[in-house]
C-alpha cells in the first residue's frame, strides 16, 4: 500500500510540478494555460462563447475579399479556441480526479457528509410541515377548501422557484455561499410563519420559506460530489440521500409529539393565539439553523475555485482535505505534493461597479441555462427532463393520494354511523351536551336553547329555528343548509357566515362572536396520531431501498438502478387496486416508497455526473424546479379522484413510471467516469 502511494505521489509530482524556474516565473497571476501569451494576446471571456474582440472588426467593415478572409480566419480562431477550451476541461477533470485520489476519502468527507446532510434533512422536513399542520391550521384560521388547497401546494411553488434561482447562482457565486443564503432565508421565514396570525401572511412566509429551501437539493449534491473520487461518488451520494428520509422521520416524530398537545398554547387577548401546531413549525426550523451553523466551518468547493481561476484558494482547500484525512488515518507526516493546480481561465469578469458585476452575473446565468440546451447537452437535458417529470408526477401524486385515501376510508366508516332524523318537532328544550355525527332534515325547532356545547359533524338541512338561543358554541364540520332562522340569538359562538349555506335570517342577531376558530383536538386525537404514524412508517420504509441503492450504485451502474427501480415501482402500483382498508393502504405506501427511493437516488447521482462543473447546479436546479412543477400537477390531478375511482390515479402513475423507465435507458451511463 505504501509503494502504491509513493508511485501515485511520483506521478503527481511529475505531472504538475514541472520546472521550478517556470513556477517562479509565473508571478503576476498567470497560469499554465496563459503561458507564452502576452497581455494583448490573452484569450478573453467572449472568445469562449464565439464573440470576437471589439477591435477585431477594424478594416473589415467595408466588405470585400479582405473582410471575407478576416471573417474566415475569425471563425477558424473561434473553432480552435472552442476545441482548446474543451481539451482544457477534459484535462482539468482528469487531473482533478488524480488530486482527489491523493487527498483520499476520510474524515473530511464524512464531516462534510453530516453538514450537508442537515441541509438535505431541512428539505425533507419542509415537504411535511404544511401537511401536518393543515388539520390544525384550517381550524385556527377558519380556512375554506380552496385556501386549504393553496396552502398545501404553496411550498412546492416556492421550492420550484428556489431550485431554479439558487441552482443558477451556485454556479456563479459558489456552492457554499449560495447554500448559506438559501438556508438563511428558509430559517428566517420558517421562524416568522410560526408567529404570524393571518392566513395571507402565513401563506407568504411558507412561500418564501420554500424558496429558501428549494436550493438545498441542487447545491448539496453538486457540492458534495466535487469532494468525491469516482469510485466513491455513487455510493456516498446515495448515503447522503438518507438524510431526506431522516428529515421526514424527524417531522413525523415532532408532529406526533407536539401537535396533539393542545395544552401547549397561550393567547394574548382574543387577537393573538399561539397553539401547539405553531410550536411544531418552530421546531421544524432547527435542522436548517443547525446546517447554517455547521456550514460556516466548511470550505467552498475547490473545483468551483479552479473553474474560476482561483489557484491559491483551491490549493489551500485541497491541502486541507488531504491533511485532515491523513491525520485521521495516522499518517500526519505525509505531505500534499501538488504545487501547481490545473485550472481554466476565469469566466468571471472583474469590474469595480457592482451594477456592472451584477449584470454580468445575470448574463452568465442566462448563458448557462441556454448552454444546457446547446447541441452538446440538448439530448441529455430533454431526456432528464422527461425522467424527472414522470417520476415526480407519479411519486408525489401517489404519496399525497395515499393519506387522502386513508382519510376517505375513515370518513366513510364514520359516515356509516351517522344518525339521520327527519321532520322532527322540538320545542322548549335545552341542549347542553355534545351533538355529534347527526343529520337533521326538515325539522322545526321552537324556543330551543343550545348552551355550552360542542357540535361535531352536525348538518341541519331545510329546517326552521324559531326563537332559538345559541350560547357558547364550539363547532367542527357543522353546517346549516337551506335553513330559516326567525328571532334567534347567537351569543359567543363560532358559527360564522360560511357555516350558513343558502340560509335566511329574519330578525336574528349575532353578538360577541368568537375571534378565529377554536381548536379542539379531542375529536381528531386518534386520527392525528394515525396520520403522523402513517407518514412515519412511509418514510421509514425507504431505509432498505436507500441501503440497497448505496451498496449497488457503483456495482451495477446508475442506469440499471434507475430503470430497474422504476419498472418495479410501476408494477407495484397495480397492487393499489387491492387496498381497501387502512392497514392495506399503509402497507402499499411502504412498499411503493421503499422501491421508488432507489430510482430517485440513481437520478440524483446521474444528474450530477452528466453536466460539467460550471453548469452542474444550474442544470440540477432547473430539473429540480421541473420536478416540483410535476409534483403540483400530480397532486392536483390525483386528489381530484379521491372518492371517485382508484383506477385513474393508478393508471396515470403506472404509465408515467413506465415512460420514465424507458427513457432512462436512453441516458448515457456515468459509472466509472471522472467528474466533468
């Protein structure tokens, strides 16, 4: 082993160090790639994009043979420049891989693994937050069905914008800096969302919180991949995916432990209430805050620095990686032998004006996005778009559809016990006990008092209330339809206008209405535990798939893992036809999640490896944004069929997975290749 290390060291010395005098002559910031050029002859950024110098057109504006020859020479120069640039990229990739081999894999990578894992965990938590708080928030804020739907989808819209925004910025200002900014935005607005009272402000905070966390997945995988050698990359990126699962488990456990404890609340007057679900929202911001604190101790990606001509910064970080790993392995005497690093000419233009610098950044981001659709990457990008879209459409659509189906089954069972009363005549009676799960049709209530009681799932249809008195009423799922109220009084109730559908109120009065909706977890206590437990099991079920994909990713290849898992997931969809009970639906949810996670891991790895470093997070961010758009479509379509038919969602999901698995086979295999 020692001989192998010395041989690799000798190779690197001979490959990078070269002549010591040449290194001394390189003062003034010139790298190997510019040696032999004077300042007037130096290649500038525009030549990489086929844009001639400003003075290259002198003497050729008038046309004629001279201008034709100049134009032909110009295109030849651009072609040579492009070929040289591509050659430099390939050499950089090979040389960087050799340097990572010398740095080894050890303590530094594992430390970064846990730091970036916290950021990925924060993303997993964000997906579950709104779904867990919605049953409580809808009561606290008196949400209508359209508002509930928007609150459920808003986080996906935010993450869609965030993935695109932060992915593009990470290729320009750095992986670490972009991740820090995005996590900070997520933490700030997650914190605010736990305290704001109004629906619109809560919606706005969750939107911006989603925008912040949207950058975590594209940046985290690109960032970590640039510290991994090719034989470790597939396995350890797959291990990193486990933190998304840990985030889901954390959110489920915290919801289970916090939200049902409705005693954990306080209020200031009738205008401000802080219930237990808000404590849960606050606790869910902890992984993001912890990731920010830990990330401050980690360096920027050296590959990003080398891509942008920052030799010294890149060398110092690689030396830090090498020395940290060698000390941890018990070889502190080993010296980092690389003295001259491979690099490309910086793509960043230097300007004293911040406005000009910002404009240049925006133009370069635009060029990066367009480059993903250049002839070189167009086919790859379109194939990946199709695979990301089909997988996200089916996965998110089904995983949200499962709990909704369970709720529907519970609702059907509950409604089967509903007591229906028709044409009853009730007069001079006082109700002071809980009224639950009843339907009253064409009834006549005369001089009836409803005092200090709870109404749970009560429906009054085509009924008349004459000289009735309602005092201190708390209601859930209670409605009056086509009813008439004559000379009735409502005092200190939460019976608001939306509970009266096509009703007539004659000489009736509402006094001292309760502000907001009163939370009451007692009716939904068991159901709440069931929802959290189902999501906990569904998230935990992906653990076997995570382990299998990590162990086999570098052995069987990314494409086999991606296509194979998608095919098996497609087959498992058809078993959903047989889920007619709560336990059956839970088991099928676990099966589907455990199988499909392997294809997600493979897709993350192959996306990282198919694009060069200067476009990696831009492409990943764009594809992840498309993923969130597909999730919104899938959730919206699948939810519309709850209670109508199982066949359509299942066929949609199976068809999408089948198409995705077929298209995945058309992607290039990246196993064993150096990072571009």
